[in-house]
């Protein structure tokens, strides 16, 4: 059986969690399902390292750095090309092509277009509303990554029936682990980033819903001496001026010298940056999973997260969960993480144990099994 996967929705210059998902899904499925071959649609400049006789890489179509051309390709050209190449089904993220001639398994993780506060822009929001409404009705299989996301989808789109499965995110445990492979990470940290261990860490694109402003407001209330020992490191790319606004806010709050904005970092740097942090902070007002939290926990880094349903699900309660709309309470949580060694040690041990359940073998098995059952007309089993 051949499965086609379009990764064109990713921008070559702005990696997200999907970048990892695409590669790891195929990498883990190859040995687990020796009778499944892959056709992967990637843009001319997109990073894709998996090859071999069972992975056919097609670079004929543009990725999301050419948005209008990418949309045309994903909706019209890719499905026809995949069928010609013998694909049994097409795996997408967030859409069913407007013209498709083969079954579609749609992975969908977000309904941000339903909330204008996310500042998607009128055209983008209208497109997302139209395409998701249409796609949810027409997808042969819908895959989402949490019980919270599944519940939201079922409320927005009654009648999904048994076409949807929940398959939690995976984790690269060989990379995200509490003990480094052997290098002196303290020395590396000083030489590359001019940082000492013990900082508070953020890793995300500066999307509006990530609420960098609320984290900065809470952090600014910490005593100056504590901020000096535990600076805030905010790694991530700009999004509609979000990084620029965060820099400006830090300056306005008088904490510019206590906050570091390295921008994008190389993928291999993420795990050491997690490990050397005193804690990881995610102030998002909405997530459908929050893989960065699980990555931090796997690295032995305790977390402070916003009090939203998905954070209770993903952390299993093994984190400091606080409402970032309550700035004094958020500050108190940050201070606890910085000063309470017993709480820190407890959350570290609990996080390492909890994160072990998330792996890409399980993800690949769940998703491929569900696609096979759908193609065979059999009931989809929920793991």
C-alpha cells in the first residue's frame, strides 16, 4: 500500500511542530509497516532527509513560502498526482482538497479561525472557516491529538461519528532526555548563548495566542535580584510583529536586561536549552497539545503552564498550573519554581516519568492502523 503525505503547508523558513511530526511519522512507520510505502510532497527548498526505495520524494510543487501557488497545488495538483503514482490515500493537515479523487485522512489540531482574537486576518479566517467546515464533512478519517481537541471538534461539528480518532503527539526520546549525551552543556551554553544555567525558558513562535505579554508582565513583578539569577530566555520566530512587541514590552517594563531573545535556534540546541533551564513556561490561552511542554518534562525541566483544559491533560497535573490572567498568581508560581527546591525536584521526577508515554512508534501505529481500517471499511479502533 502507498500513502501520500503533503508537507507543503509548512514554510521552509519557519519550522513548527508539524515539521517534526511529518518526519517522525514516516521514519517510525517505515520499520513498523514494511508493506506501506510513501509518496512525500515537499517544496523545492523544504528540508526532508528521509529517503530510500520506499519513500518517493516529489518536489514539483511549492511550499508555504509561496502561499497562493501552494494552495492551488494542494487542492488540485497533488491529489491527481498522488493517484497517478498509485497512492491509496492522501494524508493532510487541516484540509480536504477541493478536488480529490482518493480517500483523505485529515489531521486537524486547531480551530483558531473561530476566534477573531487570534488575529489571523479577515481573508485567512474566512478561508480557514470555509475549508475546515467543508473538510470535516468530507474527510474519510479525522485525526486529532488530544481529548480536548476532539471535544472541541465534536461541539463545533456534531455528527462526526466514528470517523475521528485521538492520537496524542509523539516525542523524540533519544533527543529529549534528562541526561545529556556527554558534552559539557554548561560550557556550551556560555560559549554559544552567553548564558548560565538556571534561566526561565520559553520556546515558541510569537503567535498572539501564546500570550508573551502576560508572561512578561508576570516575570517583571519578580524581585530584581531573582530576575538577575533567573533571566527569561524567549526562543522563537516573529509572527505578525509578535517578537517585536515582546522586545518593546520588556524595555517598557524595565526588564530589558533580564530578558534574552535569541530568535530561532538550531533543532539540536533545543534539548540542551531545556535541560539547563530552571523551568519552562507556557502562557498560551489555547493549545490543542503543547508538545514543547512534554519536551521540557522529558528533559527534566519543571513547567509553569496556563490554566487551560489541555494543560491539565498533557501534563497530567505534574506542573504548576496557574491563570496567567491573574498576574500576581502567575508571578508567585514563577517565584515558587525559582526558589522552592523541593517542589522543583518533585515536578522534575514526575515530569520525566509522565513524558515516557509519548512516543512516535505509538503515534505511527495508531494513525496507520486507523487509515488501514478506514480504507478497508472497518471500524476505527480508538487507542
